[in-house]
C-alpha cells in the first residue's frame, strides 16, 4: 500500500484514500512525500510522533 506523508502537519495518509477532508492541500509540495515503505512509516509513527490521518482509512465519498 502506498503512503503520503505530510511533514508539515506530521500526518500519514493512505495514498489510495487521501482526499479533501485530510486537509493537506495547504502543505507546500516540498513538505510532502510519497512512499511504499511500511517500515519507514512505522518509524515515523513510533519515533517522530507522526499520526495516521483518521480521514483516509477508507474511501471518502461526497454524498449529498
């Protein structure tokens, strides 16, 4: 699974499900990173206090 890391807000997103509710659009491109390395992601979460985004655990939909 691919991950999208927002280094400005210290949020880890699942690339497949990331969307508008995740709030990363204000983050400059140079502070964004894409990776498939789950070990790297676990290290960010454990050692650098990054958080998994609660909005992109499943597909987002805009019904209404």
